[in-house]
C-alpha cells in the first residue's frame, strides 16, 4: 500500500532499532493486563456450568451474568480513553488492576449470597477489560521501535488467548470460586508489572516533559544509543499546547483513520467469532462426544499457536496480507459451518451421528481468526490513530468494538430461531468476504513505518505514497 524512495527507505530502516530485549520486557509487563482480560473472557465457559450445578445461578440467569462483562467494557472503554490522556498510559494500566481485583473478589466470596456481588463483580471485571483494551495496545505501539512494533503489537492478542486457555485448563480442576480467586491474582500481577514500566515517551512529550521522555527512551533502547534524534522526530509530530475539540474529528486526517478502524472493529465482531465460539461445546458434543472437553481445550491451544505464528509473520508478510488471508479462511470455514447446519437434520435422520465437517470448519475458523482478525485490529488501531487524539479515538474505537460484540451476542439466538443457523453463518461468511474487499481498498500497509510517517500520510504530507 505504501511505497518509498529507496534512499529514504534505507535511512528509515536503520534508525531507532533499539534493544529488542528491553522493549519486549516492557511490552510483556504491560500485556499482563491482556492476560487478565483473556482470563475474564474465558471464565464464563467453565464457571457458569459449575455455578448452575451448585445452585449459585439458574439457567435463565446465566446469560445475564456472562453478558455483564460486555456491558462493563462499554463503560471501561471511554473511561480508559479519558484516563489514558489525563494520567498517562502507565497509570491507566495500573488503575485498571483495581476493578479486576475488586470484581473477582466480589464473585469469589459472593457476600450474603446476593446476586448483587456476582453481577457487580462481573460488571467491574468488564470495566477493567474495557480499559485494558484501550491502554495496552496504545502503550505497546508507542514504546516500540518500528522494527519490533508488529511482533510486539501481537502480544496483546497472544496474552488474551493464553488467558483464555489458562481458564479452560484450570476449569477442569477448580470450581467457579477458586477460578475467581485466581482472577484476582491476575490483577495483582498487573500492579507489580506496572511499577517497572517506563511511561510512554510520546505521552510525556505531549505533556511537555522532554527530560522525562528522554529518560524513558533510554530505558527502552540500547544504553549506547543517542535517543535525542528519535525524541526530536516524535516531538515534531506533537504540539504539546494543542487542544483537540471533538469538531477536529471531522477533519479528514482524523476522521479517515478513525472511520477505518471503526470498520475494522465492525468486521472483527461480525466475523461471528463470539457466535462460533458459543457453538463450540455443542458442536463437539454432537460430533465427537467422547472428546468434547479435550477438543474445547484444543481450541484454546489452536488460538494460542495461531496468534504466535501471526506474531512471527506480522513484520514479514505485513498487516494487509494477513488480514486478507485470515478473512478468506474464515469465510470458507463459515460457509462449511452453514453447509453442516443446512444438512444436519437430514444426516441425523440417515443415522449419521458423527460428522467431522463442523470440527474441521471450527478449527479452520479459529486458525484463520488467530492469524489475522484476532491480533491485528488492536495493532492497527494503535498505529494509525494520531498521537494527539489517540486516547479519545481509541476509546471511540473500543466502544464501537464492544457495541458490535454486544449486538452480535444479543441478536445471535433470535436470528438463528428466525432464519436458522445455516443462514446466520452464511451472513457471517459474507461479512468476512466483504472485510477482505475493505482491506484491499482502504487499509494502508503500516509494516515498517514509523508512527510519525503514518500520521503524516493521513495529513497528505508524508514521503510515503499509496500504491494504486
């Protein structure tokens, strides 16, 4: 998508590489928040059946408990966007740990046997999750040199999938209350990690704290590096006195990248990821009943492996190629799911009690999602949104993402009752195919580009030019 004059390409590629060890350590410490977020997502899968078994929840109440995390995240996203600009990236990550800890403790102890603590706790963990999805990708993008930003940017999604896998495995041995106590520990890990994090140099420069920004860069780069030039390049793209009213978002250089990322979030959720994962246990119980639980854990393993592979490919293949491959793979797998549900009744009538088609389709879908549409949207969000409005713009994008997730989750069951699961999965498949067309037409390739050059591109002032 971007081309560059050869001489400039060589110059830019040689600057600000820095230490991969220091950047990776900082990114991993920040991504403990993503680990806690993934644990929160996966918790309901093993916990709700155990809660129902022990009379903590009834079957009609279980969807309410599960969905409250999404409602909390709708609050946490804008809160995180405000906090990340007001108090910094590091402090936002630290602050997000407290609703995690309080929420998990409220669930674990369920004081007075009241639903207030269960529901309130789930809501608080959702608020923390919404904050994490805003601040962690932004922080990692801003502390990473462009040579490592792609692979480090995928750590957010990688740690999310590890958190999901962890709760799946632990749920085989530990009850719902014990799982909640472990969730509280994840909040403590965030606090410990945050104390060792340097603040984002971009945010410090935006606050006019140049000396502190230089110290932050020194902590993130090689000891022998002169970080002054990198600091000046970052500073050139930031007006420390600039105030950005909401009317500024109507300008093309702000509106265009924000609109692109909102559509990216739309396609991520309307790929049907939540709906497909909702069917996991049901599909495996029908297709391979003796291996249903093991196969569910296998899905978690596939997610982790797929995201890890995506991290290795991110700065080789680029964002666009991975999204295109991912979207096509998901579309094919979803049409396979649609085919299965269309003929499911006939197959059962013919005595076919086992079918590997949904299992293969589900595995293919998870692989496709993990390679592209899982890790890349948050990475792209952190890359293409301008620094001076990144907190507010990221909050809008995350709010949109959670709104789309809520809409899909809320409408999925009524939609399948109205038009049938086969047609529902066809719609998801079509959305994945359209997402590929959108990426081809509108999303610039950000691989190997500095945040400043990406911002200048949308301003129409960059030496980087789009390939038609």
